[in-house]
């Protein structure tokens, strides 16, 4: 299990505007040995949290309430904090996936997902970034 970095547990920022989904993700991440560095339900919250918590990775819902969608948030996280993202989405259509590529995501998790899918997506992402 690759849940450690040189400085401890992998810290993951969760950007999800559905409280039930966010709570479920937190449970899965903690059971898998990851550290949840915070929850954001909007783009501005996510960027403020990233600046404060400096996560290693972000799980970002593509559809968020507010002026920024998850793709814009992921682009900002990458450019401002060098934080890569895995997208969470209920819409896995070609147009969305193509547009999402501008954020250079490390993967996609289609809702609804099982704990094993979350864990596998994180492990694959970390193996690509050299984390863990």
C-alpha cells in the first residue's frame, strides 16, 4: 500500500459539493490510510484550502456549485500549487472528458463508485507522480 511519502501520509483535498458523497469519500480515504487535508464545496474554498494545507493530490468533482467548475479548479490547483487531480463525475460523456484534459487529470472516477475504485485510482495516480 503506497500511502506514505517522505513526510508522512499522503494528504488529499476533497472538492465535492454533495455532503453525503464527501463524507463517503472521507471514510474510504481514512480506511485506506490516507490523510484528508480538507473538504471544499466550491472552487474558491478549494483554492484557499490548498494554499493552507498543501495537499499532495485532489479529488475534484467536475460539477460544482458556484462560478468555477471542477475542471477550472483542477487547472488552478495544478498551476498555483502543483497539485494534480483525479476527477469525480456523474457525467462521463466525451465532451466533458475532452474538456477535462486541459487540467491533465491523473484519472476519472465515475459516480457512483466503490471504495476499491477510489483506492485503485489513487494508487495509479501516485505511481504516476512518484508519490508514495
